């Protein structure tokens, strides 16, 4: 009983500390809680023909909202190089950068299946290098699987990682980490020969053991045919709705960017987080300048007699 009372007092003290603190935890309660998404869950969705929903996240708040919104998969994509770190492209982001963001996302994600993107330079040298990096993502990044780019040439690497018990999400079609070799961000599979190369890549990574693959920037009709030829799900991004699921970068689809920023053709903007954030922060600035904020309801009370006593003491100084 004493132990219970002690725990209760500690809980009340913790709540009081949060009440008076200048900041407080975001919390993790999702009501009602969802069942944890697993590889089995994803395979079940695939077999039923129910599209798999994937969303990127790069920190605790973005993962928290994606998980609360019911995403099946949360991907810590290397796109965070641009949208979270202000880099020019994904080639600059490091393993250490990715691990920090993976840990942040993992703390917020309670139901969605989590995937961490291996950055450029962390897996291409050899399957052994890739496995070492993948282990770090699972062990220290706290994600449940990894993603890497590449087709046939990456099949031995995917096999090495999956044989070690780490699930792999492959990525074929347009592979942004190789934009320089591809001549930029160009649609793949626009000719019969090019489309066959994408299919061959897809079949190779499937044979190597990936549980699914991102199919990026491929004509919708080609992506649909490729999807039908596979026995693992395809997650489309700029590849039409014939894929087994879809992924978008959260910053893009939520509109968390200033007007005039380039948006890829395949992105649908579902919100305008930038405009709402700008409105809120501008209102705050104006209220601070005019002394409307903080109002009395935003301040802490003091008994009148204590205030008067303090004022008298100050007068004596």
C-alpha cells in the first residue's frame, strides 16, 4: 500500500512539474490504440489488395502525427537531408544524421511499421558494409527495417542483409541517390527497353528477399504491369495508383514550405501547414509587440498579502 501511495505521489509531482514547466512532453496516447503493424500485417494488406499507406517522418512530431493518422508504414527517408537539414540533396546526409532522426521517429511511433533509409556511401562498397550499416540502424536507430536504392547490382547486398534477419525495402526506378549518373531526376521506364530494365531490377530485388519495394517516377501503366508481375508489394511515388501502396514526403503533402517552392508533379498538397504556422507566429509577434500577450490568464497568481509584503520589502532597499 505504501508503495502504491509513493507511486501516486510521484505521479502527482510529475504532473505538477509539467503544469508549471515552460515546456511539456507531447505525449504518446492515441485513442483508441492501434494494433502494431508488422511484416505479416503488410503482407495481409497486400494479399487483400488493400493499398499500403506510407509516409515519411524525420522527427518526433512528424512521426507522432503520421502514426496517429493511421499510416501503415513510417519511413525515415533520406529526403530529410533537404526538408529537415536544409541540404541541397540526399548525397550529403550521413549515417549519424540518419540514426539521430531514426531514434526520434522511433520514440513516437507506436503502431506503424518503421523503415530507415540507408544514406549514400553507407552500403554500396560491399554487402558486408551494408550489413554493418543495417545493423546499426536496427540496433541504434531503433527502426524495424531498412531501405536501400538499386536494382540487380544490389541483389547480393539485399540477400546478405535479409539473411541476417533484417527486413529490406528495396527502391527501383528513379533512384535519387544516383541522380548524377541518371542525368538528374528523370522519369524511368519511358521506353520498352528502359521499362524492361526496371522490371528486371524489380524481379532481382524480389528474388534477393526484399519484403517490398519503392517504385519511383515510372509511367503508371508500366508500374501497374510490373506490380502484377511481382509477389511482393510495390510502394509507388510518382508511379500511378496501380501500385500496392503509396508514399509521399510529409513536408510536401502537408504544405510545410513557403510559396514558390518547386513541387514534383506527383505530389498532391493536402494541407497548408506553412500558412497556418506563419499566421500563428505573426499573430504571436504582433501580440507581444502590443503587449496583448501574455494576458492575465497566462500568468501565475500570487496571494495579495504576499505581493504587498514583497512590495514593502523592496521599498526598504
